[in-house]
C-alpha cells in the first residue's frame, strides 16, 4: 500500500482550513514492462550464447569421465572433480586464480565494449530471455500480452496464465535440480527424486534455486539489473570516452518526428529518427536510449537491431543507434580510428595482467604434484622412551592421491643423525582417496644426549613409486622431534 502524506495539513496546520487535503504518494508503483520481440544480428548472437551456456550448464553434469561424473564438487568427501583433475581443499588457490581471471576479464571487456557480459551471457539476462520466450509463445506478442493483462479473468486468460506459470515452475525446478547435480552425483539425485527419497538438504537447495530462477527471471527481471546488481553502480568507474557503448547519434537523428517513407526529411526539417519508439518497446529495462547513456542499459543491443530494421524500411542508412564511443560520436571517428583507440593504457594493463594470471595458473596446474602430504604430531604423547634407551616420537601422515589410479608411496625421514623409522612404511592409496598412516621415529640415546632437550627439526620424505609411463615424484614436509627433559 502506498504511504500518503497530507500536504495541506503540513503547509496549513490551522483546523479552519477549508481546502480539501491533497494526498501525495511517497512510493511509485512499478510499471510492468512488455518487451517486444526483436530479430537481427545481435539478437541472433544473444540466442547463440543462450544455447551455448545452457547446453553447457544442463549437459555438463551428465557427462561421464573415468566411470564417474565429469564435473562434481563433492563437498562431503572434500573432493572436486573437473574432468581429469582432482582438487582438494588445499587447492583453494586455484579457485582464487579463477576468480581473479574472471574479475580481470570483466574489467577488460567492460573497458573495451561496456556491458557485454550483462547483455549476452549474464545468467539473469539468459534466463530472462528464456522466460520471456516462453511467455511470448503462450500469451502472444507484446500487444497480445497487454490486452490479456487488461482483460477480465476468463477461461482463456486462466488457461494461458496457468500454462505460463507451470512452464516457468518446471524450468525453475529443472534449473535447481541441475545446480544441485553439480554437488550430488546427478544420476543418484535423479534416482532419489524419482523415488522421493532424497535428503532434506537436496530438497531445500533444489527448491531454493528453482524459486530464485522463477522469481528473478519471471517477475523481477529488469529490477535485478537496475536495483540489485552492483555492477550497474560501479561500471562507470571502468568506462571512459573510448569505451564502446550503445549510442544514439543525436546529431543525425534530431529533430525526430513521424513522416511517410517518401517524404524528404530535410525538407521537413527532421532528422533520421521517425520517433516510432520501437527502441523503447524492445528494451528489457524499459529505457529510452535516445536520452543518452544510462546505468540501466545492460548492453543487449536490441534497440540496435530494431532501429536498423526501421532504417532499412525507410531506405535510410543503418547505424542511427550503434556501438560507438563518446569520442567517436563527438569527433566522427572512423572504424579504423575506433579500433586503434582500443589499445589504450588501461586495456593494455588489463590484458597483460590477465595473461600473466592465466599463464601462472596453467603452469601451476601443469607442474602440480600428483599427491599431497600432511604431517601431524601425535598430541597424546609428545615423546617417550622405549627399549634400549631410544626416544620415540609418533606422527600421523596423511597422503592424498590426486590421480585416478592407485599409487604406492614410501616414507622416509631425515634431519637427525642415526634417526630411523621404527619399521618401514609403505602404503598404497586408492584413486582420488586419502589415507592416514602412523609413523614412529626413534633416536638412539647417545644422539639424544648430544641434541639436548627441546624440539629439533626433522623432515619426512614421501616418494611416489614410479609406474610404467610415469616418473616417480617426491614431497618433503617439515616437522619437529621432541627430546624430553
């Protein structure tokens, strides 16, 4: 309910005032946007990216790799499987690298060509495009949807609205199911769904992400981009006057006005814009691009496609609305000059940093050890004296096999003269598994006397047994050997 204020009572507090109070609403009702369907070069590319991103998202969990799901983030087992790569929580640095790459790629694309991500690949844009397509197929084009919403409730309206809602709910739930399938093996999840036997957490996340998709793409749409997305607020910090943005050529288009196809605009004193307002009708955020750059513009280029269609019908040159820069419009720069200005300092810096991070990440992955080792001292007894006066320390060593084949490892220790293991340690670890093993180090009494009481540095070396076609590898971990007082 809109909150209202009695303006008369504030300005004229006298009880004898005869004028009727004027009520002013402090809140503006959200006006529903009915985007018009559009076709053209940019619309085609937008649908190509919709198809590619959704094929990847919905299809990837069903791919098999080495008799398991190709991409699986198994939080319970603390294993992340990405095709042939097996990552552990200790590999969190790779996630950091991926986030840095995403951030710098976003900075680079924004500096060059504005909100390309928002207009063509952002999940909010992609799912809004899909949901609007469903809406158009069931309820009709823009004019039909407006008539349907304005009409009284009847059998046809109920059928169309119900059909749309059911289709939206099905898409939202399938999206939530697929998302959870990246964390719970999707074949197992599908069987549990069929039997209505999967756990409460799976139910919760499927419903949560399904409802989020349904609400964001079905109802909130442009409000997410305009009011919730932080990118719209700080994008201007990455723009400059040489950033490609969707621009209206006011010099060519103004003064705007309606006219027949055969009319001479110069004789009428008009510009190229016929004021058809189609650029406003196709805009998913409901803005008028002719008013200049606005933060609500997501860069989808729908206005370019529809305006080029109008210009073609009027036999006018295309490009009244186009990708251009502020300098390009003001200085009438050619395409060659615009391309040259792409390679300006900020773009070169973003590109260089992005390439360096990508190279570092690839090198790190290529040289990554096929196993990891953790050494933990036995906290129950720091040191103890055993037979023949030897001092013994006990450790727990965890070996994590990051390959998808069983591996055999040998454990040895260095750092103190005449130190030895209480018994040889050799262990075999199953594919993509971790195993703990107890290791006891012993130091003879004469060496203990020479060392003295306290903690002394030692090193454990875990050697991977060489197999056919793969070289042996080793890892060294530091620990301490405690001599009691």
